[in-house]
C-alpha cells in the first residue's frame, strides 16, 4: 500500500486587520482538514493579518495582535495532532519579515522567513519587509511570552531549514519564491524534501491562472515531489481579488483543485498521496548526482508521522487520482471575479444598503449592472447550497429583521432589494438608450428610476450666462471646441451629483428598515481611463468600479456570453449599439461617437495600453513595434500619427488617474495611479521622441517615393 498520507491546503477569505475573523476562519479550516483525515494543513500567505495590510505592516500593533491570535490558534483543542503551516509577520532583531510558522501540538517548530519578496506590479513587499538573505542558515528567535507561556519554549529556530518527520521531509516556500528562476523548492528537493508547501497571496488578472498553474506544475514535474498550494480568496480591503484555486500536485500531476471564485469564506482541499511515488519518480541517476552535490539544509526533527502506520491502512483508501484542470474562459472570469469582489465589499462596508448606478443605455454601465446581477446569482446559489454566512449577510444587507426567515429563491429578488439604477436623460439622449436601460433594469429586477435633468443643466448654464453675459454653444450650433466641451462636462458632472443624492436617499424613500445609503458604482473601462476619455468628477467618480480594469473588447465578449448564460436577450441590443456619450445634440448629419471623439478604436487602445505598460515602451519604442504589428494595414505616417495622438491624450489626461475611482484590478495594462502604474501626471511634450519618429517616417516615405510632408 506504500506510505499513504492525507494532506490539506485551503483558500480563506481573509480581511486585512480582521484579526478575530481571520483567526476563526483559520481554526475552521483546521477543523475541516482534520475531519478529512489530514495530518498537514497549509494556509495562505500572511493569513492571520490578511495580505493587504499595506502600511499597517509598519505598525507594532499588527505584530502584537498577530502573536495574540497565534496564541489562540496554538492553544485551541481543535488545532492539535496536525502539522500546521501558518502565515504572519514577525520581527526578528528589529527587522520585519514575512513568515511561515510551522507548529505541532502547542510547539513552534520553525519560523521560516520569506527569502524572495514580490515587489512589482501591485506588490510592494520590500516597503514593509526585508527578505531573508541567508539560505540554509538558522538562528535562534526569542519567542513572545504570550506564545511561550503556552508552548513552554523560550527560543525557537528562525531561518531556512527543513522539517524531518518520522516518515518524510517537509519544506516551505512562500508565493513569489515559486516564480523565481532559482526557486527554493529545487534545492529543498535535492536535499530530500518530499512535501513542499506554498502559501500565496496571488490576485486575479484575466488569463493569469494558466501561467500560475504551469509554474506550480513545473515545480515537481522535473524533480518530483508533493506540492501544496494555498491562496487567499476574496477582497481583503482594496482593489485586488485573490482568486484561490488551492491545489495539490504530485510529480507534476494535479490530484486536487479548489475553486477560483467563491462566496465561501473557508474552502479546504484535501488529497491522499503515496510518498513512495515520489521516491520512485526520483530514481534518475542525474538527479542523484545533483543531489549529492547540493548544499545541505539543516533538518529539524519532529516527533510525528504524516503517513498512516501499516496497521492503520484501510484497503479501501488509495492515492487520489489525477484530475483534469479546470479553467474559466475570460468571459466567465469577468462574470465571477468582480461579482465576488462586489459581494465582499458590500457585506463588509458597514451600513451599506446596496448599489446605485447611472444606467446610460451603453455597454459599460450595462456590463456593470450585469456583473451585479451575476453577484445576485452567486448569492442565491450559495443560499441554495446552505451557506449560512451568505444567508446572514443577505438578510442583513436587504434590511430584514434579525429573526427573519426570508430566503430569496431568484436573483431578481435580491437585485430588487439592493440594486438601484437610474437613467438620467437630457435632450441629447436617444429613445434607444432610454429604452435599453429600462428593459435591462426590468429583466434583472433592479429598482429603476427614469428622469430628465434638462432643468438642472439649464439652471447652471443660465447662472453662468447671468454672471458673465456669455452664452456657450455646442459646435453644431456654431460654438467653439472649448464651449462644446464645457457644455458636455456640465451634463457629465451633474450626473455624478445626482447619483450621490439618489444613492443617499433612495433606501429611505423605499422605507428600508434602518435606512442606510447605497454605494455608487462607476463604469469607466480600462481603455477610457488610459486615454483619459472621461470627465473628471463625472459618473466615473464613484465609490468603487468593478470594470475599471477591463477592456472594452473583453466587456463586449462578456456581454455576449451573459446574454445566453444569464438568459438576458436584451443584452444583444447593447452589443450592436454604437458607443456614444450622448452629450452633444443629435442632428440629421451628426451623432456623437466615442471612437470618433477619441481618434482611435478601442481595439487600438488596448494595443497601446499593453505596449506602454506590459512591454514597457515609450513613444519611440512603441512606434518601432507598431511598424511591425500594423504594417499590413497602416502606413508609417499613419502609425506615427496614431502613436503621437495616443501619447498626447495620455499625457494631458494623466492627472485624472490621481482621482480615479478604486477599481477591480483585472488587466495588466491598468493605468491605476494608486500603486500599480506609478507615473507623473505633469508631462513634457515627448519632443525628442516625436522628432525621431518624424525623421523615420520621412525616410520611409522617401524610400517609397512619396511626397514628404513635415508635421507641425
């Protein structure tokens, strides 16, 4: 029967600084792991504090409360007779470290600090922590008294070591370490470690899971071993959604996989594996030669077994079979990720009675509304599955009495209680957009308001005229570009003001128990933010934005998917509609169009965005790259002009990103100024890059025998 061992990993919906709640979820995951027969349980990175504490990691309270919560876990009767791998911050010799604590039966066996810190994109770990730069070295850590009083220990090992049980060897690595070229598990494996734990705080990005899973599989595909991957799941306090997907892998084969998106606060994934399979896999002579030359790790002995004794073996229990990996299509990721993020935000935002959105009849606000409906679908499914936490949260958010037994059976029931939409029309609005907004709100069950705001717009313009004796006009009526833009911005900004008025009072109007107010949702997509095609302090200014990190192209694909998946035929009319702000008068010869206003298509914007952020190209580098990408459809001069136009609008509108509504992070080229895309917001003119581009264009045109036209 070999050496069978049942192992557990998990995804936990932790919340930054929710020390008691986080501890309860950790203990519950341990209970579930033990109930499944597991002898080792692995949890997410920094699970006691929550990963997203940011500058709170600089505070002494964060470290103090972490030890206080660890004491509760160590001393809990349900947390005995199982090897625990728990994440929390630790200060050693006045240096802050991101650590794993390996614990067994009220004893701290090892404090293992993270060696390679995540410090790009959304991650700034080196702002808070110092990496452990002493591979395979161990020091003594003077244990905090609150824990030492329980464990009877004064000093414990601190550093990079392996745990040696009576039947196997365990090594721990943390998140980013897996993704480095010389990952710790390589050397641990050559030193005989057979089980690897990886505790992660990895967030969702569209199409990212495949990359992550390939790296996890590769960890044991060449050198063998059992790999337990744990990840946080949910919104723990900011723009990121940690997307779970806890896994157990044996010799490069997945034997257990958890959900990527879920409303469950605790999800434990277990598998039974055979240690002998690892030993057989590692029989290659080349592996043996490298192992004999590998630097030695210190092994800390643990008086326990992970595997079953021979007399305890059940013939009916064998190793878990390999399973087929499950991936969501990007459209499903958009339907699920932002929906789970919205639910976490709503239930954890004290006093919020639901959401409000200005529903314009365009595809962006439509996509936001559809994501809210997707959230309601998930809530109803969780209620059907008996999720008590979701049931309690739903009743509270919907204003039910504490003793209420109400259980919604359709997503429209929940939507009607918590989701409020409003079409804010003017004389520039079309019947089609008004009709689409009304029908979508009806089909998803939202509480809908339809109003005209011309009187408010007129009042403001009349005020300006009375004070200045100047009446601004639209361009179609003979006005200048400046007048035209000012008149559009009045409408856009008034919508923001009206949105917050209705969001604050609608729950009272509807006689909701305990009143409350609504969270205003934004609906500017990532491409419009990148280009700056939005009015500062218009409806892009909101409390949160579930689509702010998603491209227009992906949103269209999502709406097409949701049309059939959610049985919403009305969505088809949004897909075919021409994107328009409807801020200028419609005439027989002119209808405002987003792409015409921007001077580029949304598809082109996505390309610009990826080249700017992901490929790290400036104006000249982008122009050079686009000569190859777009040469089949555009001339060098057209490419130059588009590139220059993009950087012109990007630079003059960058200031808008400093006040951008917090948005769900889903795209690698997000221009979010918060901490992901750190750039100036006052730019010079890129004059040197433009001169180089223009000279190159002239050279191309001369080679082609065309007339050379020098730009202004």
